[in-house]
C-alpha cells in the first residue's frame, strides 16, 4: 500500500533578528492541538505544487516557488509530511491577511478553526505527526537568529 504524502509551508517572520514567529493552524476537528498548513498530494502534483496549493487553499496567500526556503520532513507510520520555510518578508502584502497575528476569518479555510502566528519559543500543543518537524524548525532558527 502506497504511503500518503502531505506537503505544506511554514510561514515565518522575524523581529530584530532575534524573535521568530511561525504560522500554525488548528483544524476544526482538533480541540487543542495545532499544526502547519499542509495537505495531501494529489495525482500528478509535484511536492512543491502540493505545498503551494495547500498553503493557498488554507490561507488565501499566494506563494511563488522562488519563495521556498529550507525543507524539513517527518516520516510517520501512515503519512509522511514535508514542509518548506517561507519568510513572510518575501510576500509584500502578507500583512493584509492578518489582524493581531490571526489570519482574518474570511481567509481561513473551512478545514481550520484558527490560523495564527506564534512565538517559536511559546508554541501551543502540536499534533503528534508534526512534533519532530516543529523541533527541526526550532533547532534551525536557534542558529539563524
């Protein structure tokens, strides 16, 4: 049986070169756990096409392939997940989509109840299938800021 693959984007922003925030979503099915904006690959799609499409579907924000940065992956029993970092500064109008770090409700996908930026050092509970991904991202930023 072929393993399911999901891909997405971790939008991040930095402040004063020291403070990092990442964008997470809480699905309508989850009461407490958050995760990255991602989704399952469709037939004929490349990994990158899936990530860009899913991020756009879940946030209404358009990403260009040239915006994609470092790639991270977590292999799970039933679904592998791949995530690219994207610096919010590369998207000149991203601020138009947010109020007080929350994605404006009209842009939130029906799959999610909330989409919000979080301080990378004060994250909410993360979905089990994405915990290793988040740890990799946190480790990456330890040496970048």
